[in-house]
C-alpha cells in the first residue's frame, strides 16, 4: 500500500544521494577519510529518517 510507495520513494532518494556524493564507493585514502565517508552516510540517513530532507523538498507525509 502507501507504506511501500513511501519506502520506495525514500530508498530511491537515498540511493541518488549516495551516488551523487560518491558514497557508493568508499575509496578512502586514509582511516580518517573512511571515517568521514561513513559519518556522511549516517548523517544523510538520519536526515531522511527525521524527515528534514522531506520537508526541505516540500513533501509532506
């Protein structure tokens, strides 16, 4: 139902952000570079979960 559509929308947006930020390949040159990339992934995930990005995009659930 509607939950599946919302989940699909969120997963699509998340995958687009991951690809656009280059996070799908964690090719860090150092340990701290890897830590930074993982932190960025977690940050984006948390923003989506908090619905902040949805509000910024003008989407209401």
